[in-house]
């Protein structure tokens, strides 16, 4: 089968797409139609059942194509994409030595270009929604909003504050300290600022138990609960964090968060890798959601989150990149692989919940975990038209027997023909439709490299070449 790369796709507006298959939930439905109207999905179902009122819609037959929901990245730090390989090989809690120094030298300009670069990469990787965990100023948040608006991505945008830095670091840290009252005032302004955008929703974040007082965490969590916002906090990611919480409060981080009323249905915990049975029960009892960040676990973690157990306990789980790489398919691959290696292999579990588990966590399940279950994540009438058009003509994905497993293990960003958000094609064949990618990259690289050189980044292991042990050539 030849890949028909020239098949025309609508840029936006009102249209019907007729691919070979549509992913409905976790099942590939052949001979279905997807109708888009006003940026929303108006119909998704068998072609013979398309309502008569859609007869006048332009229909596009997409032979050799599959449509799936856009991926949701449930945990990201979007303004530092230029550090990339500087993080490789670095031990746990590198945020103190790399991310904090970069945040310390950040400007409005660098926040804007860094976020736009991240969003561009993410959309190229099939990610249509990003949940940003950030504790930064109002001006910096607005710069990120401008980048989101220009790229067309859907964004959960957070602000927050630090009032306690109970961690040791010789690196420079950002001047983000604020009182509880100042942070709550910022939260009110943040809600109003986000209301100016159709695809941006507000959130509040605390870095960790180490970086905030019990009062700050409890107040921000309560504010989010009262206003229906997502509250984000890192928890139980690294050994040092767990030990710090035990020393300060005689409780592990999740136990401590529960004791101050910070868990609940509007709370999203990032990582949750080093957990006890009691902590898992607390998450389940309080309907607290978790962002499972498998690539971060591989690259810099102390453990892999027991995501399968979370799912079996009814805990809402999304997949996050944690600013590792902006590729939805690699998140799927890593999510399954980590569970297989950490939990499946010791027990001869070869399925680890099957491929559909991870597809669901990256789409509908992820949307539910981050509070967007009524907005996006699945291809059904009334949801935003956020979806990917994939080529099913390449040898790597043929013949097709089980689309869910194929998405987890075989599909790649190279198979993404188009990325749609709100019914508008924001990426076609890896190129943004709203701006000049090469021109933007040329400008952004200068800003990004400048910030890397200004930041007092501390690499403990140095470059890859510095670890080379061979002698001679």
C-alpha cells in the first residue's frame, strides 16, 4: 500500500472525515465518520448513521489513515526545553542543580520562546494538551499564555509560591518566595487572566512538601477545591524528599498531605513513585489523581510508580513527560515498558494491563485525571475536536491486528499526518500552520543558549565524552 501523502485535509471549520478507522475508547472502529462543527465533535459513529443534517458538510475520504484522540501530557515544566541533553546521566533531584538555576535567570522573553518551543515539539509529538506545573510570576505566566495561543495547544496553566525552602542546594534558585496571602491574591488574578483564553484553564501549584509550609499547601489546595481548579504538587518522587518530610513532620509526603487536607478530587500528585500500601489507600479513599511520569522515572527517578496498582484501585492516572521529551508515543512506550520491567517481569505478567491501559491513560483517562474529562480526551459528540490523523500506510504499522498495542509499541511521531486542536489543524506533516517554524527556531535558539550560558547549572556527571574510559583512539 502506498502512502497517499497528498490526501487533502481541511484546515478547520465544518467538515466530515472518513478515515479507515477511528479509535473509540480503546477500540478501532472501521468505517466510522467524524464530524466537526464549531471546533467541537458533532458526531462520531458509523458512516451509515451520520445525521441527515450533516449532508451538506464537505466530506474527506482519508484512505490509509486512522484518527485517534490527541495525547494529554499530565505533568510538564514548559519553559526550559533548551537544556535537553544536559540532564542526561544526572542523578535524582537534578531540579535543584539544573531547573532551578534556569528559572533563576528566566525573563519574559525566555519564558515565551521556551514555552513556544515546547508547545511546538509537543504538537509535533501528538500532544494536544499540556498540564504545566509552574511556580512563577504573573508576567511569566502571561508569556506562556501568549505562546500557547500562538501555537494552538490546550494548556492547564499554573502559578504558585514558595514560602519554605527546606532543601539544600549550592545552585542559584529563583526569587519566587511569597506569603500565603500574596499567593492567593496571585491566584485570583491568574483565574481572571486565564479567562481571556478559550483553551487555557487555571491551576495552582506547590513545588514539594520541602518548599512550602503546611499553611501554604493547605490554603492553595483548599482554594482549588472551592473554585474547581486543579491543585498540583510533587510527592514521593525522590528519597531525599521522603526523608525530609519524615524529619520535619514524622510523616511521609502523601501521609502529610492527607493530614492537612490537601488530597482530594481536585489534587494531582506528580510522580508518587515511593509509596506505601497506606499511601496508596489514602489516594484511593480521597479520589486523588496521579501523574505517572515513566520517562522521568527511567532517566532520573528512584523508583517506578505502581501505575497498574493505582489503576486497579480506581485511582485516576494520567501520563506526564516531566519535561523529558515531548513525544506522546514515547510516553506510551515508556509507560508500558516501565510497568513490565518493574512489576510485570518479577511476576511473569507479560500483558501489564494490555496496551489499551496506556492509550487510555494518555487520552480519556489522562483528561479525567487533570480535570478535563468533560472537555477532551475522547472522540465523542460534545467534546473538543482534539485529535491526530495518523498514517497507517507505513511498513512499521502493517498489517494491523491490535491498534492499542500498535500505538504503544510501533507508532511514531513520523506517522502523524496532522494534529488538530479545537477542530483546527495546528500541525500538518510536522510543520505548524500558524507560524514560520525555521524563523522562530533561529530566534529562539539564541535566547535559549544565552540562558543556558547565564545559568549556573551544576552537572555532577559532566558530558558523555568525559565518562569515556577507553585509552587511545
